[in-house]
C-alpha cells in the first residue's frame, strides 16, 4: 500500500489528506519495512493541517471527524523504532505552533491526547528525542490561556489535582544541557503568566513548592562554581579562566532574570517562597559569611565574589521583603552568619547544597536552619567626626563583632582595589534599589540629602511636627521613630522566621552616625594612593549622589582632606609634564574631563559590579614601569590624569559649583619669531614626510636603519606649542639650505645621551607617536591590551665631531624644555585650585567669555 503513496496527486488537497489518513488507519504494525511511509505520512499530515488552518477550514474538520490524533497515539504505541516517536513529536509540535484557529487548539488539547503524549514513557536516553519532547512541551505552553489551560489539568472539588505539562517540564529544570533548561523556563513562565487562580494554587502547594527551593539550590551551585573559578583565576590568571568566569556570570544573571520573570507573573506566595529560599540557602549560609574580614589574602576571592553576587541579586530580583531583609541583615555582626554557614567562609565550599549541575538539588540543605543562632549584638560606638573608632582606626578590622555594614565601610577604607570597588558597588546598588524603603537607606547612611529634605518638607506640610523642627533639626524624634520602626520590623521578622536575634545598637537609634560613617569612609578613600582611578570614579559618583549640595555633614575637615589629596595628585601630575608623554597630557586631561563629568552626572555608576571579577593591573610607580617601555609610562600618566580629574571635579562639586564642559586650560601661545619652528618653516601640523624645511639650524649626521647601510641626514629638534619632533631631512642640492623631511619621531621622552665611549654618538629613545590606551579599539571589555605592549625604538646618530654632537644634544634639551614650559603654562589654571575656582566662577557668570591672550605669556618668559 505504501507504494501507492507516491502516485501523482495534488499535495495540498482534501483528497490527499483523506488518502493519507486512510492509509495511516490501515497500519497495524510499524517496522523497518513501512516506517519510511509512516514518517512521511505524519510529516505530510502536519503540513496539510497547517495549510488548511490558514486556507480551508474543511481540512481540520475532516481531521477532527476522523480523530486523527487518536491514530497518532495508536501509531506511537505500535512503534518499535526511535524514528517514529521523533517524527510524531515533531508533527504535533508543528501543528500546535502553526494553528491559528482557537477552535483547532481546543480540539488538539481535548480528549486527553496531549496529556497522554506528555506522560508517555519515551526513551530520553536519546538526546535528539529529548530535544523534540521539550520542544513539544514548549509548543503546548505557547498556546496556553485561561481557556485552554483548563483542558490540560484534572480537577477534583474545583481544585487542580494534576497538571502533567507543568510536572513533566520541571523534571528537566536542572538538566545538564543549557538548551533544555532554557526551554523548560519558557514552559514554566508561560504557565505562570496565564494567571489562572486554581493552577496558581496548585503550583504553590506541596510538594510543588519544592521546585522553587530547588531553583535556588541550583543557582547556589552556580555561585559556588563562580567562587572556585575566581579563586583559581587569582592564582593563575589567563584568558581561558576569564572566558570561563564570563560564561558562569552570564548563566548566573540569566537565572536571576528568570527569578524576576517568575515574580512578575504575580502569583501569590511565589515571592515569599523565592525570598525564603534565597535567604536560607544562599544569603545566610554563603554570601554574608564570606563578607567578613580575614587576615589572609587567600580569601579575597570569596569576598569579591560575594560582593558581586549581592549586587546581582539586589539589582535583578525585585522583591521588597528580600531587599529589606538583606539590608536588615547588614546590621548583624559577621560572626552570626559564620555560625549559620557551618562551613568555610570567604571561600567556595560549604556543608549545604549539592555538588553536580546535573544532580537534582538536595532539599535537605534547608536543614541549615538552626536553633542555636540566637546572638546578641553589642552596642556600636557612635561618632560625630572623621574616622569613627568603630570602623576606621582603633577597632581590629578582623574582629567578628563588626556589623556587616561596617565591614563594607572597612573595605572601602582599608581593602584592596577590588574590595573597595565591590563594596562601593554594593552601596551604589542599594542606593538604586527602588524596593528599599527610604528610611532603610537612611539607616545605612546612603539616603541622598535631597530625598531627606523632600521627606522632611512633606512631613512638615502634613503637620507631623513643626516645620522648623522637621526642616532644620538633624535629629528630630519623628524621623528617628519612623526610621527605627521600619528597620525594627525587619529585624523582628528575621528573628521570628530565621531565629536570629538582634540587640538594638546606637546605629538603630542615632540617624547621624551612619551618615557620618559613610562620608568618612568615602573621604578616606580619596586620601588613599593605592586605589585605581576607575574605582575612585565610582566613589566620586556615590559621593555626588549622597551630597549633591554642600551640607553640614560634609564639614571643613572633609574639605581639608580632599584638598590635601587634590594637591598631592596635582604634584604627581606636574611630574608628568616632564615625563614621557607631555605632548599628549592636555589631550588626555580634556578627554577624561568629559568622560568623568558624564560619569558623575549619570544615573548609574561608571562601572558594572561584574568588573570586580576582572581586576586589571595598575601602574602607579617608577618600579612598575618595565625597562624600555614608554607605553607603560603612558598608562601611568593616563591613570594619574583620571585621578586628578575626579579629585578636581569633586573640589568644584563640594563647593556647590556646576561642572564646566571643558577643563580650564590656557589656549596655545604664539610662537616666538626666533624659534626653530618658525625658522624651519613648520607650523602646528608638524613635519610630515616629504615636507620641505629650512635646514639653517640643522646639524649633519649619519644613521643606519639597516645593517651596513649608512645614510646622511640633517638633524633638527623642533617644538611647536605642546608638540615636538626629532627630524631627519635630506638636503636639496639645488635649493640650499632647504631639505625634505624623510623621518620624524616624537621629541618628548627621547632621553638624549652621548655615548660614554664614543663622544660623537648620540643615543635617542624613540617612543610611539600615539598612546594606545586612548584608542578603545585596541582594548577588550576588561581593559586588557589585545596586542603586545610597544617596545621603544632606538636611534644612534653619528656626528662629524664632538662639538656637533654636543650642539645637537643642546638643541634637543632646549626644545624639550620649551615643550615642557608650554604644557605647564597651559595647565596653570587647572593645577592651581584657587585660580581654577575663581576662573570657574567667572565662567559661570559669563559662559560666553573665554580665557584669551590676556592670560597668555610667551613661552620664553615662563
């Protein structure tokens, strides 16, 4: 009979569909002889039903009349080969996905045929079959709504007692194949977003609630993998480990976004289930214990990873109770959660959880709950000045008595660069978490002053207290009671639900102490010299959010310390004027000024929390610069410029001045008529190859660019404003004393030196003409150079006599000094804080005015 299948017939006709179904009905056994016919019949029927659904309703009417889905099930039972289930699942999936008629979908979901296929015992050892099965489940879920979902559930006394689609899908929620897990998430989200009250009650009833704790357990395992990878990377950094961390980070964030999507479905109790699971399986036993300060550097990976994960959870999972409970937990001492973890902290191992991605999560991890967790927190000392003793100076930072909130501030003041960045990221994330009550932010000390004033004004307007008391008193009782009430609510909730007691401290009752502590920590951060510019930018952004205007808490001592730090930075920058890259210093400052201004005024921090997992090497001293590499010196100059810019902008910002679009720098000065640049006929564009120059001041020399091939040139050192060049030109015999430029190199950083043994030889260092750090195309996302670092070149010029060599040396030194002086002259208003602030005020009064020639002095007089 299957041979007649191939006779000529219109493929898209009801007659052809009738023929196919008739032949399929006659099949009584499926074996190697007829399986090809059955497969082709199933595929063709799916094609015809899809066509008919869009063009001719009679196709699907015939399909229903003959109950072809029943034949599909019968064929599946008869099949002895894997190819039939594969094709059957694909056929049904295609039909469901492409059917547009609601009537057709109702038919497909009725008669229990879909539930039979969903619960059929397929051999999932075949990966291809599993893939088709998951696609089949996803296709069904895509057609779910409040009407169709009722066809796929079984009810008793108006309660759902069976929902095979959901139950079978979550069996594969933790499959080792990522594509399978992703498809299952799609199925579950489609179910959750239907919004059926009875189905929602089924999902949040026992034993199905275990699925949510299993999700968090699976997520916890991924977090443990991240701890391990970060720890290994710190010991053995490399591109492979960075790629592995990136992959795990992507999966972690995908999981958190899935949690967020589940919560957005609005199912009652789901938010509570996820909150409890995150707190009990992840936050209390793993993340919070890992934050405690330890004396060994081996545990840094645990701190950094925990800070990143804390930011991720707060930023992505939008649950009010979760966010506020985490904040309340920050007022507990770290020792509380160290006991809770019952395992290694600041590392990546723990007694709770499971060990394999493909293994089903172990719900016994919930046994981490313990009755012995009741502890009393000692009173924290209050402070009204800089560096409170409880955090900044006298206290031993490794003490377990420090509250986690104080631990974060201790990392800011004493931690290494990545710990500072991680702590700042947590504070910035908390500041941006809309689920947090403002009073909770105030207890943390990170409620912006503008929000405080707005809240106090509102309270004054509604008559909660006298207007003067609300607006001008920094310690009004109404505000304090409100703050304490919100925090105490969550402290009591933690005690009731998780068995952790808290003894009220001064931080809970005194609203000024936390604000002082945060401000003191941030000010001390800007006094540190071992912190990268990018981290300082994050600190500057946070400070701007907290104090957009000059306030009483930002006292004269703060300003004094910031000024000292600024002056130290300015001194370091002045040294760069006589360094390797003075010709690019102004360009770098202008570029970084714009970037820093944009970063400070942005609604988001300059760096994402994940950056703490990819720390970059920071060059800050002469010892850090590899021998013969001006590229490394350029990186250092770039770093110093970024630090100077953020400190300078903070100075303007703390005085309530608006930031200018451009830094205050004098314009270029006029070239003296007697300068070598004027005499040679060059302008600010510089000596390009083939340019004609006057060689009246040039010195004849010889140089070999290839072994054994010396060439004769005329040598010139020329500076034009803040630029300068070493020029080798060939004399024009018919147009003396003119010549053509053949080779030009940067003047700055050439480090001229006469050879000790050959006084007619002059050695010159030749650095690149541009700084690669200014070209983003040469860098990847984590700031590491794609290409190898540049190695400086060398020129050795041979002169006719010693006097000519000395003359060339003097010419180079003189032109370099001209270049240095011009750079320094133009930077004077920026380097001098008082002058800069005065000129800034003038610029505010008249934005159209500009610093012109009245501030310009000839370079020879500097």
